[in-house]
C-alpha cells in the first residue's frame, strides 16, 4: 500500500552544521512532495515543496532532493540553528486523489548549541 | 503564521459524546482539509472540502463528518466519541493546484481533543 516512511526517528546535530533528513515513499504515482516542520504545540509549517518532474529545489537554507528511481526524498538544512529544532515530516500526494496528503511518522531534529 | 485559525484550542469530552471543531481558512483559499494526528505520529487525512462539497475522504468511519460554508470556513463533527479519538485535529487550507501542479496545504494550530 501507500506509505511514506522516514529512515531515522531522531537526529542530533551541532549548531552550525548541516542537517540531512531522509524520507522514503512507496507510491510511484505520487507527483508532489512537501516538507513540513512541526514545533511542539503547533501545526505543521510548510518548508519547501517539489514536483515529481524536478530532482532538486532550493529555498532559504533548505534544499529538497528527489530521487524517483529509488523513491527517496531528502531535506537538507544548511547551518542548522537552535530554532530549527522540531519534528520534520515529509508528505506526498497524487493529483486527482482528493487532496490527500500522506505523511510519514516524522524525524525529530535536535540542535545542540 | 498561516492565517488558518481553529477553535477551540483544547477540548475534553467523555465517551459517547459529540464534538464540533471549527476552522477558518486562509484568505483566498477555497479548499479545506482535515487531519487527525495521534501523539508521536504523522497527520492522517480525514477528508477534504472544495466549494462546499466533499472532495476526498480517508479511512475514517461515517461518524466523522464535515461541512464547508460559503465563506470557505469549515466544521469537523465527530459523533459517538471513542477513547481512540483523542488526538490533535488539524485543519489545512489550500487553493486548487496551480499551473505548476502545486497545491500547498497550510495548517492551523490544531485543536487538541481528549476523550475520557
């Protein structure tokens, strides 16, 4: 069935280092992917998205890479800051399937000062 | 902030009761989706409303129902509450996919429901 999974449930990095959060998906029909950040007590916050016809997209300090061959998605955060500490979710969706976002379980990023 | 608001922020109910959760979408968005997030898990899709019609539904029983109003605000109703319904309920608003195939859903802060 469809699923989005994350390779690591927790990630601890030093402030200033780069962070890489990985995500695997199984639905080859998924054509749009989104990374969300969720801080404690808050709703998921949009970070960056990518369509299936792209393999890389950059934002401010963040880069998303998509490898459709192995159904893998990653989020890279440059110069990680304490404010980046949160749970990160990847989500996938398929056009014309009623707006359903399929979320993974999440990776908790902890930034040490 | 996304501009998506939800009320109430917290709610305590007992088994068998009914609950109504509310959501106001971001200005300019005509689509609202609802998700259930259990502790330590990712959000699970309940359903989506587009222009007051249900546009898609996840694997939730019929006692989960919704409405969308002409101003695109929305309600989630849950009847016959069960202990397992305790969760964070998230509302997300969006616009239909744009010309680049993007349909970004922006989330509200959620309503935390506890069923005793």
